[in-house]
C-alpha cells in the first residue's frame, strides 16, 4: 500500500513538471489568438470608418478641399474605434481618370527596353506635377463624377513575442484599408471645379 501512495505522489510531481513546460506555450498561443482577434476587430472598424468617410466625401459638402479633407478624417476617426489611433497623415485620397488607372504608373516610353522608367525617358504627366510618378493619382478628394481612392496606411504594434519574430519589421506590421468611389455629379447649373472643392449648394 505504501508503495502505491509513493507512486501516486511521484505521478503528481510529473504532472506539475509537465504543466510547467506546457504552460508558457499555452500562454503564448492564447496571447496570439487574442492579438489576432484584436487585429481583425481593428481592421473591421477602420474599413467601416473608411466606407463612412467615403460616403460623406462623394457629396462634396464643404466649400474647399481642405475643409472637406478635414471632415473626411473626422468621420473616419468617429467610426474607427480600436487600438490604432487614427492620424490624418495615415489617410490619402487620390483622384484617377478611370477605374482602370487606379494604382497605375504614368505612361512612359521605355527607350532602353529595361521594362522600367529611367530618368530622361519621355512620359505623360497625367497628374500635372512635372515629374514621372509610379502612381498617376492626384492628391485630392476630387470633384463631381471623379473617381477617388480612399486609403488608410497604418502600423500594428505586435504584442506577442513569437509573432514579432515572424511578422512585420521592428515589432510593427504594416496594414492598409482601401475604398474606391465615384463622386456624385455636379448639380445642374452649379460650378464644379477641383479648385473649389465642394459642389453642393
């Protein structure tokens, strides 16, 4: 009988040792699952906020581009609740001539045939800034009927040590959310220019 009790005590010690080995791994896995959940929640709120900001932006309700951009940022911050603090510098609005032009470089003549633009090669200055750009979009919330891409670029500060080793750089994971819309047309009889910004009466 004594031998049986002695064996039981040894078995309890083994269980404690096994738990000591497994507990840190379980803790890290749990932290990782919680962090992934936070990331998904944050992505969802930012995308939802960006959609609401774009819905406001298409109406052109402010008098100037600056006022309109400020209100777009305000709408996004109101809806995008989560661990990431929204900064106006994270948000960009770019106007494109067509949906097919989104994210495309300005057309150029590849004179040396190396499949990339080199200084001095002829190009079409689509956005009018007197230089070749890898993205032909014009920084603006746009005017009536124009196609606008709303984008938020932000960094997720990785909390879980193991994830820090395999994701991102320097503990940060770059993330983004994008929405593309076409602005409402100008009302009949009103002036609708990109310099004026808003076009609703």
